[in-house]
């Protein structure tokens, strides 16, 4: 028995048309079948998952249970899950076992979700591809010769391969949206402060958020509704009511009355021709749904240097102490990235935060004139495995340092904005292309609504 997405699966479980044990057993069988090819999983939790499924069936039998009761999910290796290794893709943490759950994980458990395993990420989540010296290389189920992206690459691959409909990932510089675009699934980067990310590793405290990768927009919204909300465990969370995110995705209605700005490149980014073509078709599709489409961008230029300053400084503060003992055992280029943060003084970091505040204010001003902005999620489709970056984009060589090829994702992290990636077509090789819907902070329900309306108007990849 198969289901279109987690939303339909949850309804079937509540209606007695499926059992959690059967559903979880099927997910575990799919993992066993596809793991040798994909290497998406770092831990498979078969025994605990089946025990949780049995408990879910008992709750469902008496008419109880949460909104995700009996639904299988995966959790990114980076995210803390009590009693299960969290290596962060690094030999330095190869034996680290968190003593407690991240709040988002606990909320998934409380909602009845069954955690079937953990998924792979690059060392310290630094890369837009997924490979490390602990677990190795993860491949894209759409084409095994291609990367699934990163850093939530195992999560994106697990959803695209149908191992589960839902995966919990993180996004500090596109790490949910890159694999969503490359793997042809949905990914939602929540507004900063909406979802607790503690307790957890120290890195990128002001940039990274936890959020869903999913089969459908309504799945992503369903997971978000479960994990969102303030927590005393995370003082960056804010008690803001973002409305009915699930309802917005399930019944998006007409887009009439919305002013949707669009830009293929934000005025600065190279974008491959196949992506530009798919994006143009997506804009036309949105216009056919009743929205007013206006070519516009904030005109703020390339944010890569600003993002790098913040990310490198925070990365050095977090991972710098490991250099003395682990430098020679870090993944390719990782030590250089960590070391680069040592050159950023406290004064330079504070100056960057000051510049970032102005940058965020400019985005807020832009969204006072438009409801959302759509762009391509990624400037290219998935490139071959074994590389850290594409060689060129639109014929321009790519800077070999860090992840400077993910520039359309960076504004949402710097300004704390919600951004939803939804499949928008394929290139000539059949590789997925994503559409990114960004909005003002706390407009998660709106970006999901626009993405859901677009999703329902086009055939699946």
C-alpha cells in the first residue's frame, strides 16, 4: 500500500486503512533496499522504530495519537537525537552520543512520528554536497552519478528515493533548499526564531535553522506545524503566531490579489540557461494562477562576502578548537575553512552584524511593496559526485573557496526570512530544478501557500 505523501498517510493511519507497524516495516525495507546505492543513512533504528510503531498502533486503536502518529521520519546526523550518534560528519565526533533530544525532535516524537534513522551530512555541515570521512559519499536518487546537494543531502536523497515522506534537516546557507532543488523534493527554510534548534552543536548560531524536507508542500507544512513555536531551551525563538501553515498549504486557493516579484538572478548571479528557461515557465504558471507578477529585486548585490564573514567567524568559534588535534583528519578543505575564520576579529564580526542589520532592513522594505519574491532555488542542476562545486555557472568559473555557488539561497539566511523550494521542472538531462518562494519574516504560511498553489498546477517530476 502506497500513499502520495505523509499527509495522506497520516489520514490513512487515523482512519484504520493502514497500521504503523506495516508502514514502518515498509520504510525499513526501502532503506535496506536503497541504502547500498544511495548511502543516505548514517544510522538505521529498526528496533526502536518498530517498538514506536507498535505504541502508535495502540494509541490509534483507541482513537488517540498526534498529527504524525505512526508516520516514519528521518533526522539529519547533525541534529541531536538522545542515545544515537551525532557525528556532524566529523571523525572528531565519531563516537559522540547526545544525552538529550533537540526540541524539534522531541516535538516530532510527541506528535507520534516514528524516527527510523539518521541521514548523512558533510563535515560540520560546511558544504553544499554530502560526503565525509565517517560515512562517505551520498548519491542523488534521480541520477546516482550526481550529488544530492548538501548539507542536508542525506535527507533530500531519502525523501526523493521514497524511504520516508518526511525528513528533518537544517539550513544555514541553503542546506535544506539545495538538496530539495537537486533531488526534486520540497524543502522549507523557516523564519529564523520560529523552530527551536537546541540543544545541539554550537556552529552558525545566527544563521542556521531546523526545518522539513518532504514529498509535498502540505507535508512540509504539516511537519512545520509540529516543530514550530518558542522554547525555553532556545533563546533565539520568538513567540510569533504565523497562522495556520498546514491549512495554507492544503487549501492554497487562488493567488489573485498577490503581488509576486520575480527575478531569475537577483541582478548579480550567473544562472545556467536550463534553469532560466524553467524559471520563466514557472513565472508564467504563477501568473496564470491569478497573481500579479512584477519583475523586481532589492538591488542589494551579492551577499556572499557578508555571509562568509558571519559564517567563518562563527565556524571558527565553534570548530576552531578542533584544529590542533584533528586538522590532518578533516575532510577535504574543511580545515582551511575553519582556519579562515581565525582572521576575522571580534570587531570585524560586529561590523558584519551591523551591515547585516541594514541588509535585513532593506529586505523588509522590499517586502513592504511585494508579498513574496520568487527566484530559482539553485543556479544549476545537480553536478557529478566527487566534486565540491560546479566548475562553471552560465560559463563563468566558480570561486573554489567554500560554497560561493549557492548565492540565491544566502539572503534568506542573512535576513532570517522564510523560503520554500518546490520542484519546477527538469533540465535536458532530466535533472530537477527548484523554484524558491521567499517572503518577509514570519510569512511562512504565505510562502507555503504560494508554493502549494504552484505545486498543484503542474505535474510532478
